[in-house]
C-alpha cells in the first residue's frame, strides 16, 4: 500500500504505468487477504465465529454510519478536518478490536 501510495511522489514522477501496476498488485494482495480471512473464519469453532461475525457486523455498521456522517460534516464545512479514508479505516479497525474484546469477555 505504501509503495502504491507514495511511490509516485518519491520514486517515480509522472509514470502512470508504474502507478497502475502497483495499484493492481495492491488490489490482488487485498483479494488474497479477503480469501485468507474467509478461510480463517471457516476454521474457527462456532463461538469464535459468532464473536468475529458480531464484531464485523458492528464495525461495518459503525463504518457506514460514522463514515457517512463524517463525510456530510466535511461537506457542510462543520468540521475543520478533511474527511480522509484513513480515518474511516482506523474507526472500523478500532471498532472491530473492541467488538472482539467485548465478545470474548462476554462468552468467557
């Protein structure tokens, strides 16, 4: 991800072919990650799978509702920050980690 994002700034200037190549590589790695996550979930027992699925459902909901609200606040110039995708990724990741922690504690 870092090479695809910053390569055109620091390593190659105005080389669209390299930018597209590294974006495609990044996308293929992402697809592989999705497939491996699916394989991991299928290997879990029923309780671990329930905890993971609940955490993912909460993270998805928070990501959509929070992300759309954040974007609307940015468009209306109510907040001083630009709505960046990195903020949304962090929100989803933190929400997922909290969901896993709470779910694990609940079923202990």
